[in-house]
C-alpha cells in the first residue's frame, strides 16, 4: 500500500493531488525495483512541515539514488551517511554566511521542523539511476504544492538553486521573496553559489515581513 499523503496537505491540495497514473506507476516501481526514499519516508518533507507552517521553500530536483542517502527531504541525508558534494558545499556556504560550524552529519530535519519545506521536484528515484522517475507525474504534483503555497501565504522565501528550480519562478506570486543562484553542485558552485549568502538573506526577508528567522546552524 502506497504511503498516504499527510491529511493536512491532502486538504490543502485537494482530493486528486496525487494522480491515479502516478499512483499506479509508484505501486509497480516499489514492487519491482529498489526505490529511494523508502515508502514510509516518501512524504517526509510534508510530514515535518505542515502547509500552514511553511516559511521557506528550498527546491531540489531528484532524491539521492545511492543506498541509505535519501529520506524524503531535498538535500538532506540520514545521519551517518557521507555528505554528498552538493550538501558539503551548502554547509561551506552556511559557515561563510552565518559562521555556523559545519555539522557532523547531513540530517536537515531541524530546518524542516522550523518551516523550511525541503521539496524535491521529483520525489522518487530508482537505485543508482539518476532522473529515472522524471516526467512520470511528480512534476505536476510538486508544481501544485508550489502554486498553492504561493497562493495561500502572504510571504514565503523561495530559494531556487539552478536552472530547473529557477524555472518555477513563473508559478510564484510576486509578493514572495525569491533567492536565486546557481546550484551548489561541484559543477557550478564556484560560478555564483559560494558567496551568495542565501541563509542570511532568507532571514532578513523573513524579519522584514515580521516573521521569525530560521535557526540555520545545526
């Protein structure tokens, strides 16, 4: 049985948020292949960040596709797992931006519990097959999340790293704060991610709109 969408997000998005074709595809994939994240963590980002508590959205792409990494939050990995390069670069910028000592693991659930929605545009992937679940229906679902958050909140900070994330600007209302740069991947981080100071900028935007800042240091 496919993990159910959290009730608060189901009400927020509507009854048909997860299409029948996508459900059927996921049932088959989980039955026949090794899929990440595990089913019970499929909607972990939504479980940890209810719709009425979203203050910041950090948009990723696919989940990590190696064993033990993905647990349902964009960029985050389970404790004890070696940091992927993008996350290592993210922590380097966090240290430069706010002086945070790099944490000893890559678990970002503390951010999620403060209202940081760590959302991938595609929520599943086959083991060791990057992008294997793209264009199967997830994009419409996650676009709906972005649109509904944009429509129903007075102010949210959207952190959009890389071209794929920045393409979502067109479905975000102008009253929100958009922080855009290249992706923290080693392929691009030195072209504008390092030095972009997204964490302090996000907090400044939140405080300017009378919202509590995020405690980014882990």
